[in-house]
C-alpha cells in the first residue's frame, strides 16, 4: 500500500457505495487493498469542471427578485429565468450589461462545445457512448438520445438561441476565442476550477 486514501471516502458518498461489502463494482477490485482505498477514481485536485455563475449578477438578481441570500438556480427554469434577467438588464441599457450574454460556448463549427456536455445533464444522462447508457427502474437499458431527455435539452437550447441569450458566435468560435468570457461578459459558463 503506497498511499491510504480511505479518510477521503467520507467526502465521496457515491464512490463509497461502490465499495461496500456487497458491491461487485470493478472500482472495488481496482481501487482497494483489503479495507483500504489505494487510489481515487479521478484526480483529487483541480481542474474540476462546474457551472459558474457571475456572483455579482446573481446578487443583483436575488435583490431584484426578493430571493434569499443563499438562493441559486436549482432547476432549468430557474437558470432560464436568470438568463432572461441578464438579457433584460442589457436591453434596459444598464451600463454594466453592455454587450453581455447569459450563455457562451465554443462549437468550433461542428458541435455544441462544452455547453453540450453539461446542459443535457439537467434533463437526463450524458448522451455520449458508453457513458450515457443506463438501466432504468424496469431493468431496461436506456440512452439519453433515445429516452426523450435529449429532446427536452434541444427544446430548452432552442429557447436560448431564439431569445438570443447566447452570444452570436457560439457555434463558430474556438475555445480560446471566447473574448466575452475572458472579459467577464458571460453570466453562465461551464468552466474548470482553479
């Protein structure tokens, strides 16, 4: 045993389930030595990608909408309402909101970019094989592209595009070309941690 990672299990409840006594998970065979955790499934340090919201705009939104100090979007509708609020500030001519958008991504001319990796998760599983396959409560194998959840995402994304809540160059720009992101002019982003 080179390093004992067992103390970190308390911070990983889902991973811990795969290591219980009844588990037949491959992770149990690969990452344990007796009752000791010998490795982690993913690196323990950043970058960890997550949804980032401009905190100052979120505070302004909370104040405008009489939300609690700790409120954050927890549903697709909440997130869309926050995005629409950002757009309304821009349309009202609020100086801080000149040339801003709620969303951005870098499609590179051929994809939805990082937006396509996180936004579908609001409606179902990832839609990339082999990760997106899952067994439903009836024991049937399902996939996000065929179970209807990806269509829900596409309908949601259509609203974002039609209401111009995403910057215009989202499909064509490369990741390094996201000038509005680097200038702090995007309110909702999927970004690596620091």
